[in-house]
């Protein structure tokens, strides 16, 4: 286990994408459960969950690929 650099939570597993206490992103890329993709980088500092789709729609109102 490692430690969160933001809040000091020492219960961080190697597979964790975010700190469960403060929500800080622990890695530059995630194993994204929304996109079902490894090494995904949404560019956010905390997990948006299904809000990721809403963010992508705002970035590209046509709903297509960027």
C-alpha cells in the first residue's frame, strides 16, 4: 500500500485510481469503469462517474468524436 499525497490516507492500493478519503487522482491515467478502458485520461482531478458523458457532450455538442 502507498499513501495519498494530498490527505495522507495510508490505505491506498496499487490498483486505486482515486483516494477514497479526499478524491484526489492518484495516477495520470485510470482504469476507467465508465469508458471500460485502461490507461484512460479524462483530464479531470476527480472521478466524474457517469458525468463524464455529460462533460464530453459539452466539449463536443455534435455528440461525435472530438
